[in-house]
C-alpha cells in the first residue's frame, strides 16, 4: 500500500460498545455530525473482536476512541477494557482511548480512581449530550 492510499483510507475511527441500541444510535448520530463513521458492538466480546479485526486491516489499524458501556451481557466493559489495555501495553494492538460510559451515578473522586485503575482513559455518565460529546472530541480526538 502506498502512502497516498493510506491517506485516502476512510475507516471508522470510533467503536461504540453498548447493549442498548438507543445509546448506540445517539452516539452514531453525534459521530456522523463531525463527518466521521463508527462501528458498533453489543458487548465486550464483540468489542475485542472488532479491535482484532481492525488491527489486521491493511488500511486503518486502530480506532481512535472506544466508547465502552460498563454493564453488558456476555462480557462487561471492565473485563473487555482490562483485556484490550493489556494487549495495547504489550504492543499487540495499537493504542486507542477507551472511555467508560455508564448510567451509574458518578462521584468525581471515587469513580475516577475506579475507572482509571482498570484502564479507562476517561468516564462519562449517560446520557451523553451533544455538548459532552464535543468536549470529548476536543480532548481525545486530535
């Protein structure tokens, strides 16, 4: 692949992981509003598979941001994030920001420590508004 081909590659830069289709739809709409695209997964296991497939791609090898729900069936967001961050630390997967997205009530100090200890790069409470999404983009999508 030439450098020119790689520059013209239009791969999804976002992975939205949530078992609630409404939450996925809202985040997809926000992503589309900045002229980007996204992939989605319904649980942590599907998220890991999506990251593995992206890593094997000849064009774009990583997501820039992964929005990860916490409570999901099959594999929750904490377990998936621990696995993905471990693989990133070993340079098996390229780096991606993984942001916890949760409906749980968050207190600034305790939640920050709990989420960052397991590897999340940030955390946000549902529902994510357009303003919060744009703040996320300005912080993590450079």
